[in-house]
């Protein structure tokens, strides 16, 4: 699967002319929502069903600078999933050179509208199955 493509914007840069570090977290979120749709899970549908998935933790390691005008490809990958929590990793690659620019991860849980944890296996077997299939496929991909 091809990754999520992002064309960097001028407003994402900092005073040094490079992409400000906070934007990578936004890119991870956009890539996660895109990836979920790719594996058959529309986040808007999840929310309509009363399921939300807040971020519990996010981590980012900056390998090399990204500048205004660069196009990056973000490759999300399911690292862990147990029906209640989801952990993804992200590789941010320069689309032209293929150079690894950034790596990261995010961990999420699933809650109902009242903010109580829930199991997707019980509440939404279709979403649960999609994440389990993605986990199996992602585990079989080369690093």
C-alpha cells in the first residue's frame, strides 16, 4: 500500500525555514485517519456509532529536516491492537529521495460517548476485524 502523501505548506515552517516540530503530530493524525479509511474504517462512521479514539501517547523522532515545498509520504503501520487499545508507528519519507525524515508512534484507546473504555470486538465487530486484519498484514511487511 502506498502511504499518505503530504505537500508541505509555508505556514508549517518555523523561523528557521524548516517544518515546525508540532506539525508532524498533525501529519500522523491525518495519516492515521487516511490509513483507517484504507483498511475499511471510516472514522466519521465510528463517531456516528458513538465510538471515539483519543490519543493516549505520541512520540516523534526527527531524523532530518523537512522544508517548505517538500512532499513527504507517511507510512502508518499497526504495531499493537487488542480491541481496547491501538498502537501505530509512522515513517515519514521524502517522496523524491526516499530518505527517512521522521519516525513516530501513537497509542489510542476506544471510548463510548460517556468517556468509558469499550471493546471494539464487542461494540463493533466490523471495525475490530479490520484492525486485526491490518495488524496481521502489517506484521508480515518487511521493516
